[in-house]
C-alpha cells in the first residue's frame, strides 16, 4: 500500500483516464473494481454543488449498494433507456490535486461526456469532477466521485441513466 502523501498527479491522471476508458467501453464491472467498498457517486444540483445529500436534493446520490444496483440495471435487458446502450466518449482534462485530508486525497478534473444514441441528437455533458481517493493494497481507489454539471438544467440534456 502506497501512502496517500506519496501519490502524485501522474497517478491520479492515470486513474481518471483508466476510469474514462472503462466507462466508454461499457466495462462497468471493471469500473466497479476502481471503487472502495464504501464509495459514493454524486451528481449535485447546480445551485448547491458542495451540498450534502442528507439535506439537499441531488440528481444522483448513490452509495456503493446503489452503484452496484445501477450497474446491474444498466447491464440488464430491462434497461430500456440503454437498449441499445449509449455510446459515450469522455474527455478529462485539467487534473489537479487540491487537498490531502488524512488518508484521502481530493482531486478535481474538468470533463466533457458526449453521448451518442441512434435517432437522437448528440448529448453533451460538461462540468468538473471532484474525487476523494484512497491508497489501498490494490492501488489508488475512488471513495467518492462527484460530477458537478455546468448546465443550468438537465431537461434539455436528456436522461442521465448512464454513468457520467
């Protein structure tokens, strides 16, 4: 296990790029392997990006059980919103380490996720990620992933059934 204090930007970038590649390839089970056993996946409202899901209505506020359930549903034949599944392309940039807090590292990156579906216009999601990362025996892992969207409203963007 590497100390979180020894983790540099290059390792964080490698994790973010690997995550993007796994999600774009729809390798959702492999993506789950990048998460800690208590991971959270959050998409906060635009007006309270630093909010807490315990007292703020989030677009998505999943704990690890809900994340696993989301992946299971997305892979299921019953996931009509993703049949055929979306094709996505994620662009991740401006990766930076912003804090080290105890055994965790806080990192941010800008993102653009393009979603392609037959007979639909291209969906574009732009914003920034804020991650809480931990060093584990298996390497750097995601304890929390917060996707903060720049869009003022989601209605024009369509479904966020896939993982941003």
